[in-house]
């Protein structure tokens, strides 16, 4: 009996080891990559007919969200951290999002501070992505993110620190256009061809989750149970501690209006409705304080949600 158990254990280890090997990654990045700026990637694949079946497989040394035809196919990935042992490939069936004439894949990427410590080339390994499946006539097709893709920097979001070393996320919504994922949107002068990293580094990724991969997903949405106002601002209490972020829906805020929300500095775009929340960082919190400039009014707040992740 013991001998059988040992054989089973060794068989499992052999299977895991056989799959924990390098796959055909070809990393792309912004031509002048760094470890502090968000990048928006995009490419449109032209077709004469709608494919029968299609998948997207991607990995990143940072945080990213992947869209096809403006639909977020990676919607459950809230924030992603790499590990020293490897990163995890994500594969999604995108068949239901396909169009017959063209299909636009867009990726929002944000650097991950942990990745820089793990790999010297982390800044250049921003994205690897494969788009593949079955064409309308039953033949297989395969496309890989390469130099034909285009990219642009997103200047609206950044991580900084206050005077005592606390992490502060700054998001300027005036500089962010939600339409960048569309095939007919132009990055204009800021758009550049991507850079492809030709020299690969072995042993940092795996095709199966045989190593820990810390991917935070939305677990629960909390509502505040109490609120009050004083000279410091508006205070909202959620009743218990949670790890995550807070999302605030605003209406009729002034363009350029600034809010400070528990480590987030949000600058309004002046759109009819907009949402202030952290995109690059999370924290453990039980309550929040909202402090606005002279344009801020409590009536602008339409909804407050605590986004708990795990």
C-alpha cells in the first residue's frame, strides 16, 4: 500500500514538472519601457468571415486587462502580482465576442513593483499574447503579439508617496479616454509601434499553476453602514475591515475637481458620471474619508462601494 502511494506521488510530481517548462513567449513592450508608467496596447486583425472558435492566451510581468472588441475578457482579474518562481498564463474563450470583418484586441498594462525585483528585464516583459483558433472554413489560425501592434502611454495614472512615505495613487481622468479600446480610435501622435524583446529569459514562467500565482479577484461588494461629516471631510464606515479599494460614483463633478480618498488622489474629467477608485494599489481599511476642493459637493456622490478582494 505504501509503495503504491509513493508511486502515485512520484507520478504527480513528474506530470507537474513536465508541464512546468518554458512556452513560446515573445514579449513586447513600449519602445522605452520603465517600471512606473501604464501602457495601452492594441491591434486589429482583419478577417473576411467570423472565426468558428477563438482563444486568447496571455501573460504579463505586471497587472493587465485584456479586451476584444471593447469587451473585457479578463474581468475577474482585479490585480495581479508575479512571484519569484513564475507567472501564470491566462486563457480565455473569446468566441462570443468575435465579429465577421475585424477583431480588435486591446490590453491595458500597469507595472508591478514586485516584478522589478524578480527580473532585470521585467520592464521589457510587459506582455506576451497569442490569439488563435479555428477559421470559418475549419482551418487553424494563430496570431502572436509582435511589432505590428501599436501602443501608447497612459499619463493619467501614477503611484507616488506622501511626505511620510505612504503610497499614494494619483488618477487624472481628464487624460483618460475610455474609447481607446475601439478599432476606430487613434492614439494620434503618441501612438508607437511596440518593441519586441528578442532575448528570452528561461525559467520564469509556467504553463500550469504549479507555482503560487497571486491573482486578486473581486470577492464581495460592501456598502457603508454609517457616515458623518466634520472639518476633515466626509467619513464612511463599512462595519468591518476588508482588503481592497473603494469605488465612488460621481455625477456632475467639475472638470479638474480634485478629491482625496484614503490614499487616492482623483482628478475629475467633468463627464456626466465617473468613478473614482484605485487601479494600481489596494489597502486594508474599515472606513474612508473623502476630502474635496472648493468645487466638491456631497450631492455629487451617487454611490459608494467597498470592493473586497481575495
